[in-house]
C-alpha cells in the first residue's frame, strides 16, 4: 500500500492504495491400499489426525453407505474400479467406497455429460471420514475427485488426502451436498500442498456441512462463481484461507470453526470477467480464532488472490457488495479481526485502464453495503504484519495519537466515488444503502487511512488516518437468509436447521 498521494491520477494512471498440536490420531480401519493394477495393501498408510475437539458425531459418525443396488467398489483394485464406476455413472447410482486406507493412482473423474444426457442424482460415499481414506500422494493426476456437469450429487463419509492440486472439485453442478467429508494435507503448512480442499465452482444449490479441511495452500473450503450456498458446521485449520466465498450470490457461512489459518473467513469479489460477481453473503455464528499462520500460498496472476492475505486476520471482505457479518467470535489475531477493503489495496492501478472491460462487465472494485455488527472481538493487533499492509501499519503506529485498530476500512474508494472522480467509469456516489457500517463489536477500535467523510480531490483521495470506536456507526437492513434446493428439499437456516441459536436470530 503506497501512501504518496502525488502518485494518484484518476483515469489512466496509478492510484495510491495500494500450529497448535493436533490430537486424537484416528487411522483407517481394515482394508488395504491398491494400485491401478490391483497391487498390495499400502504398507505405510498416511497418518490421519483429527483435532481433539472435532465433535464425535462428526468425525466418527455412523455412516449408512450402500444398500440394495449400490455399486460396491473393489478394495483390491480401487483405482480402476472407481474410475469405471465414475465413467459409467447413471441417474440414481450409489457408488460405495470400502473401509480402509487406499493409495489411488489417478484422478477419479465423473463427467455427467459424457453420455450426451446430463446425469442426475449420484451419491459417492464411504464408511466414514475416519474409516475410508483415499490417499492421492502417488497419483498421476492433479485432482483427487473431479466431478462436472451433474445435477444433485452427494458426497459423504470419506477423506481425500495429499492430492497434488485440488482434493474434491465440482464444476457446473446444480445441486451439491458435501457432508461428513475431510480433505487433508498433513505436516507443516507448505506451498507445495494442493490448492483447494472442498471446491465447488460455477455451480448452484451448494451445501457444505459437517466436514473437516486442513492444509490447503489456497482455501480449505472454497465456493466460487456460484449461487444459493450454505456452508455450516465445518472445521477449517492450517489453510491459507480457512473458508472463502468468492464471486457468489445468496450465501450463508455460519457455525463454522476457522482457526490456525493465515486468514479465517474470506468474502471476495475478483475481476474474473465472466459476468459472475458477488452479493448477498451473510457470515454469522462462527468461531474465528488464532489465524496467525504464515502465508504459504503460491503467487497468483490475480492481484487479489489469497497470497495477499496478511497473516493474523480473522475476516476479510474484498471488493464486494451486500455482506453482513454478525454474531461471530473473533479473537487472538496478530493483525486484524475484520478488514473491509476495496480492490485498491490489492492493485493500485485498478482505475488505470487495465480493468475497464471487467468493470463494464459488472465488477466493482469498491465495497458497498457492508454491515459488521454484534461480534465478540478480543485480543487483536499485538503483532500486526503482512507485506501488503506494511505501509498502513507504519502509518497508524507512527502517527501521534493513533494506535493500530482491531477493525479497518480503507475508505479510499468511497471518497473517490463521492467526489465524482469515478463517474466516467460508471461508479457513482454512495447512497445511504451503500455505506460500510460497524456497530456493537465489543468496543473494538475502527481505523481507516482515508476517512470516507473527508472529501477527495480530483487528484486522489485525501489521506486522513483515524482510529475510534464509534466511526462508521450506522446500520443497514438485515440480509435475507440463503436457501438452496437439493433433490427437491430445501436447506438453510430456519429451513432444515431450527436448532442453532444463530438461526434463531436470523430468520427468513
């Protein structure tokens, strides 16, 4: 983040903004490994670990998988057996993985349109995510499971470990339910780990629940470019991003635990240029703590990729609209509890011309209608760090009378929009419903380098750093709950979930 405002020219020049120990080892019981040729059981199965506080009814849930007409895969030749079942999948198939730890030799691909008719209602299940463990460390393929062009696909009762790229990727799916599933890269966080754990993208009606993700070099759970999403009751730890909703609409992220990641919970909207941009995301009832792991992501060609996430950040909202963050516990973060920022922080040249086409496509680099309220926030900012925000840290800590805040809003985009400097690219002034608001967050301090109440000039926003507890004290209308339909049944807070205390305060 550069703070020399003389470098900012609106239009075609640059802008100025720029592990605790795991416990309770659980190994797969019975069964053996296999090779594509039907080889011998694995001699050294991957050690498989759950956190000590993983609820027993999640980690060791009794799974009903199989039954009359189910396709039982061959434990002695699992790779070939599974590849054939995936290739030949038909409507209503139930594909059953056996109990045990297995070495898979290739990606398992299910393309629901290979036959010319789109396949629907396929179930892929194991005997429990502590009992059916699919180890892809020796696989010739990039992904573990890759599933595309399908309606109403369900995955549960298994674990995918050590995939080269993504553990379980789903694309172009209408109706996705992933539950009681784990994706794991063991050991110290490493940029050589695969990118995504649970990865539905370009899909609709997506439910991810009661699952465990660890070690992803991008996001443990990522739902992107999708609509009608619920992500709940999961544990995400030791990933770069614990859980991320990106370029998606109508989403609820609630009752999750995000800990020991670089950043806990992310809501991003990136300039991907395919007419899929985000709004309507609620983040509530989550436990977000100690997300202080060093950022181990590979660099990305997208300036807004997770490689920019400052270590020690609980919740991040980047260049998106209509986000409500409430009733979360966010504590013990080195840098920030909540960061709300325009894309100016990711790329100082966002108004320099290179993004004109994607802005015309519908993407906005700003944040609008963001309401952060009634969160419990504590123990934040003891050791702020991160290359992306180092100039910002210096600004606050070296300015007399200021301290590093727990919450931050960059404010620059709002200043520029209100001045009219962005009108030429179709971005108007903020109305009341566009405001970024902070309320009732345990007295946590709020800071911004560019006070949105201060007028910008045509040369750029006015640098006016401030910190307080009552800045941006405004409110927005509550967002509606997200719902989805899977196999004809509706899911969502206060739809199928009426027991959660957080759903009680977030009715439809």
